[in-house]
C-alpha cells in the first residue's frame, strides 16, 4: 500500500502544541516502504554504480524492489536500463530459489506486458526474462521455449523491432549460460534469417548467439559477415551468474560482476563467434 507523504495532525486547532495554521508533519518513510525503495533505486541509477544497485537489491524486499526495477525498464538512459535488467535477473533468481511459483508470477507479468491485450508495450521484458533465466537454471528450463518463440515467425513473433532485438539478446544470453538448453530447443535453426537481417544490431546479436551456442552449421553465414563494418552497441556480461558455459550448473549471484555496453562492429561479433567455433 502506498504511503502518504503527509500526515495530518490528529489534534484539533487550539490544542496545546498545535495551531490552526501549523503545517502538517512530514511522515518518515519506513525503511522497507515501496516509496523509499523506489527513491533509493532511482538514486543509484542516477548517480551510483551497477555493483551498488546489485548490493542494495540483495537486501531490499524482493516484491518491492522488483516494482522499482521494472519502472526503470522504461528509462531513456540505456546503461541505467541495463543495470535494472541485470538486477531484476538476480532478484528473480533468488525468488525462484525460495518459491518457484512466486518467480513464475514475475515471469508471467513480463510475458503479459508483451501481449497486445495488456495495453502496454513491454519495454525490456524479453531481456529481463532472459536475465532471470541466465541466473536461474529452473527458470531457463521452464521458459526457454517461450523466449525463443518471440523471434520465430511461426511463434509469438515480436513485430516491433526494439522488442525483437531484446528477444534476440535474450537468446544470445541463453546460449551463453545454458548452451545445452539452447541446443535442445534447436535455437541455431532460428538464428539463420537474422544473420542477414537489414538491422545491424540483429545481425550482431545473432552472430554472438551462434558463437555462444556452438552453431557450427552457421559458419558459412558468419564468414560472410567478416567484412560487415556496421557499428552497434551491445550489453555484454562476461560471465554467467546462473551457470557455466555448458549451462549445466547453477551458482549464486556474485558481487563485482563484469558487465557493460560494448561498441563493436558486426564483423567483430562474427569474428569472435568464428573463433569460438574453431573456424
């Protein structure tokens, strides 16, 4: 329940200690109140660091800090938006470790935001879903097919390019952290059209996903991108919090994780993946 900022005096005018013209006292926000958490998350996003945000989210009540993080998904500041997505993934994984049904509610909330009937747009929902899966093996097992469906024309295809980019980023993150699941759902097959997509960021994301996912059958298409000098900016996390490169283990979230926006060309993304594939 939202706290009121102002608390009216319960004493009528004329009672000792008050006057008719006295200003009402400002209520002090409780440490765990939703409004205080929203303010603190905003402060960190405005002037703090990713590590500070992750540390704060480890201490704050999960249900309330999730709301603050989802609000930040709509920020114009790209880096702050990614901080919120990264933090959401870790919070969702901790919820899943304690109560899988509560974690499902969070995932369904994101899925609903991508539904036309929701009346919303679902900004950052695919990325947040994917980061939750990167941090939680059980969530990845349960939702990886839904994530993939967002880039499939025979599935829940996302028509809006920014959302589809988010889903491609999510598929890349799935390949990075749970390669066995990526292979199980035959995700390599659905990357093929994106390696020749008109959108440079989509090409780069598909190329990186192919490398992380071990898509040897896509070497030829990746080689064709080695001269693609289109510049893109992609959020990359250097390690998998929720598992190893083969996606078979699950580790607790670590402090000081290395993540950030990286400037690269499509050719560099393709070259990196070709090197992973041994080509």
